[in-house]
């Protein structure tokens, strides 16, 4: 997967391990990247800080941070006062859609990415979904991504004018977490600056304000998958854990 | 098109002529409706007021008004400081995508409706798009709606659990504006309370605050299509026009 140097792309950037690796990959392949991050009422502003830091470190031309009030719909541990499950086993993590699922989240995220791509004149939209070592979300599956791409190519002004097709790029789709980490290390990603945790803890600085890197809880599904990935990759885990 | 009485549905409600007719139709067919309206940085809060008034008059159980900052992307006369075109001819209105097009707007709106439908346990999503007497938007076409529906049925938790399919209902798709108005009148819709205009004028009340019904500009594409509809339907136009 190599883009034509200078081709514009939109990268969905949460500030987590996967999307940060995807960003590094898109930049390596010469894309002129506009990153898109959502403030969607997730429990922690720490995620937004991680995404902003990463975009800045990568010297991106454009980083849009867009507010979407997903709390208005409810129904998820990531936006509501539902407890994030901790210490689940591999089979529990892989078995069924968990309470951390945010209804229609990737549909909404990709729809917004399509708007930005249309305004930017970008044909490529990168998203860091993967089906191995994932959390059982329906909107991470390849058949969903393919259907979204088909729809996207009927949705836009470019679609009516036969100006190049939109491609939803999912370079991590069939990679394990360990393979993703390996790839990212080879691309120079510093995973200490990424944040995967569903329930992170701010490191307290002076006057109680957040300082330094946010700490991962170490026991939510996202942390467990992340830990497992570093172990399997045989790479020292630079993640600051709270426990 | 008749729903099973009490079945839940989500209706996208802008407060315009089309979506208000769709709402009346869904209620006539016995659906238990949750309406969804977006505050997307459109030029006028008057649109939101019209939608709120209509939801209240209809006695809906739930009306979600959700903020989405489409201004963050730019590229449209409805969200930016681009002049709304006035006094265009029929062939100009039908010829090509106009500057009032908001990039990926219906994709974004339907994605959010899908989230609300998932949380509500609704299988039916109503949207008032139509291809006759329309403004040349790509995301109003039936092939777009069909592709969205296919995607939606791969996107949700229900999709993975084989709980009933999502249906995107577009009852106005093949109706002329005149037919839509005829239908709405038969359903008891008071079109004086709907707002179609891209550039409406607030009726000034005491202390300069908006009062009474917002007035339509009378010459933007939406107003011209609306006027033509009433004329063709042979129904007196109750619309308060500024000119």
C-alpha cells in the first residue's frame, strides 16, 4: 500500500496505539495528511490531549478536533456512567459486543471523515480498525468497511462528477496487536505517548493539574490487549500504568 | 407503507416542509417516534425553533437536538460566509450540485440517526429526501439511501446478533413538491409552521427579539421549490415571505 506522494488523506486519530501507527504509516507512504479527532464526551480529556500531542509531534498541516455529543444518545460505558469492565479474560473480551461499544461510532466517525475528505479533496480515509485482538465491535469488521466505502462513493459531490473514488484504508485490519506494535516501532512511533485506556488516570502535577503522560489503568479491555501485544511482540512496554 | 403500531422509529426532523410531512406520515402509520434534529452551524437558529415547535405540537416522546460542528469542515453556503444564491431558474436549480450543498451531510445525519435508533431499539429511520423537485444533492438519491441501509445493517450490535434489520424509509423519494404538500394537507400538517428557507428572516418582536413565525426570503432555491409546489398543488401558500 503506497500512496502517490503528496496525495491528500484523512486519518482518524484517537491518540491510541492503532490510529497512531496508521498515522505513521500514511506519512511514511507520502500522504499529505489531515487528521481528525473527536471530542465525543468520552470519559477523559486525556485522550484528546494525546491526539493533539501526536498531531503536533508529526507536524501535520491540519488537525481538526470536532465536538460530537454522543452522550445525547447514551448506551455506552465510554460516554455514560456505566462502569468500564476490568480484568476480563481473553474469551470474555472476544465474546460478544461489550458495554464499551459506542452505538454506531465508526459509522459516525467515518461519515465525518468523509465530509473532511470532500472539503480537503482527499480520496483516502485511514482508520485503524482491526479484527484480530479486537474488542468485538461490529463496526470494525471488513464487511462493514467495504459497505461504508460503497456508500461513500454514492454520497459525495465528487461521486456525481466522477472525480476519483473514495477509498477507506484499513492497513491494520488483519494484524495482531503484536504485529501492529512491531510495525509502529519500525516506523519510529513512541508508544509511550499514545493512550489506549478506557479509564485513564491523569498524573498529578503542581496544583493538582495534569502533568506528564496519562497513566493507563492496566485492566480494562484496551489495556489488556495492549499489554498482551507488547508481551507477544517481545518489546519492552513503555506504557505508564497506574497498577 | 404501514408500520406495526407502536414500533419505534427515528425521524430526521429539520423543521422544513419535507421532514414535517414525513413526521406526520410516520405518526399516521402508528410509529412511536423519536425525532432527531441537528444544530450544525446552519445560518439560522430559526430552523431549530421550527423543529422544536413541530416536535412539541406533535407530542413526541423524545426529541433529541444534537450539536454537530459542520463549520469545522467548511465548504458550504449553509455553514460558511458564502452567499446563498437567489432567483435561480428551474434549470439552474436542477443543474449540478449547488453551493448550498453541505459536504456529506445526509451521511452524517443518517449515521447519527443510526446511533439513536440503536439506543432506542428502533428499526426504522425516516428521512424526507426526494429526487423530484430537489436541489441536485448526491446524498438524496435512492442508490445512496440503499447503500447506506446495507452499510447500516453491518454496523450495529443488532446486526451481529441478527436482531431485525434497519430500514431507511424515504416515503417522499418519488413525489413532487406538490404531491408532498397535498399529502401533508391530508394529514393535517400546518405548513405555516414549517421553515424551508436557506436564508430566513426573523420577525422582529419587542426589544428586537424574534417573535411570531420566521419569514422566508422567497428567492433561494428552497423557497422557489416551495412556492412552485404550492402553485402546482393549487393550494394557498401559507408561507410568511419577506418579499
